[in-house]
């Protein structure tokens, strides 16, 4: 059960956030509709709408047709009143997008990799974008490592970032709310946003990547991070007496080779991993990056997986655009920060 806000200030923030998220989800709403959706009195909604209108966050777009009583005024949210910046760090490059409250990209770009230092080059990129887009109000950063509450706790290839409280450092420097997320957790969340939520799917998103394999796991709409935020580090899953998944995959996918296709030995390693996932969480779908697999390879993996677990329990195997899903996941996290923390 969710706890109620403890103070009047927190309650005000919850109401503002609720109005923002409802208008963004519905497209437009009247005071009565907002009151009903939020469970807040009509006068209270009227008060907060007046504040948000004065701040330029919402606009009245006219009166609804009368159904016998007074005509109701309809409101929409101004999607460009706040912007977010999402950045993800990879071995070969850094990608970023500036987006508005509708998730519409205002600008996308890329820069050289920034994984070699302790966040200094990333901070310079962020500062440059804030100077160009002063309406930026939240930062969402994706990294190829395990993250615990904004601190990077496991990123073996990049010693400068190990145990770095990236969230704390960026919030202190820029004064904006920041979320730092593991790359695969962001990707599985971004993929989930494109689905029909009524199906309530459970998902595993596999990526072989530039920094070794990783997975994002989502169950009942929630990303699974684990007790020590180590969930998804599938390189360590045992394959046989001598090798883990990462070691078994290497013959088919050398480290650092982007967009490679895995070979027969790698396909068997993936099949064993899918069998493990099936036995443990029985997901609806396992998603792959479309640059790393083909339809024929997925068919081969499915056939091999059926040698390890009964075929009727196996998940669907799907392909998707990992980069798009990754950025969408970061945008979703950054948008939540914007609408829930802005005053």
C-alpha cells in the first residue's frame, strides 16, 4: 500500500504532478474530469490550474459544448514548457536526445565516447546542451554497468567510473533531478512503453553489445533490479563446468565487435540462457537487438532451446531497435522526474 504524502508541501507536489501526467495522457481535460481522475475537490483543482496557467504550463483551448448546464473550459499541457536531456554512454560513442513533455525529440546527436573519465566529459556535454536549451529540467543517463540509486557499482571495463555516484555529482553541479540507469534496464522499459499494457507481459531483453552481454528483465510492469541491483548481469550465468555465458558467447561474438552475428556455439549458449530464463521466470517474450540476430538465427535458437525445456513453455523471440528502445526508456524516466519534481 502506498503511503500518503506526509506534509502539505508534498501533497501540493502530488497534485501538480497528477494534473501534468493526466493532461499529458489524456491530451486535454476539464476541471471536472481532472477532479474525478485525481480524486481531488473541484475548488482545489481550480486553484492549481490557475497556478499552472500563470506559469505557462497549461493553456485553455475553449469551452466544451453544453449538455444543459454551464459550459466547461478545456485545458491542454504546453509540451515545450520543460525539456529533458537523455544521454547514453557506449564504448565507441555517446548518444543523446533533447525532448519535450510529449517525448518529441527537439534534437538528437552523438559525441565521442565518454567512458574513460570520471564523468568530466559527460558534464561538459550536459553543460553545453543546457546553454543551448535553457528549458532543460531533468537528466537521464544510461551506462553499461550495474547502478544502485545513481551510483555505478559494477562496470569492470571502466575503472574511472567504478563506485562513482554519478547522480549525486550531476545533481550537485546542475541543480536538476537526475536518474542514472543500467543500459538494459532502460532498454526493456523503453520496449515495454510501446506495448499494450493490458497484456501485462513479462520481458527479457538480451543485448550482446560493445561491452559484453547484458539483459533487462521486466515483470508485471516493473524492472527487476535485484537485492543488490545486479540483476541482468547474464555474463556470469553458468553454462557448463568451465564457462559462464559470457565466455561461451565469445567465440561467436568477439568483445568490442558491434553488429556482429553469433555463430553456432554462440547460438547454443543463447539457447541455454533462454532455457534458464524460461525455467526461472517463464517470460512472455525475449527481445533481441535487430542488428545482432536474424529470423533464421532466432528459429535456430528456438529449436535449440526446445532441447533443454518443453517447447510449449518457451517465450516468443522478437527483434527490436535497441538504440530507440534505450533512448525511449531514458526519456520515460526523465519525463517522470520532470513532471513529479518540478514546482
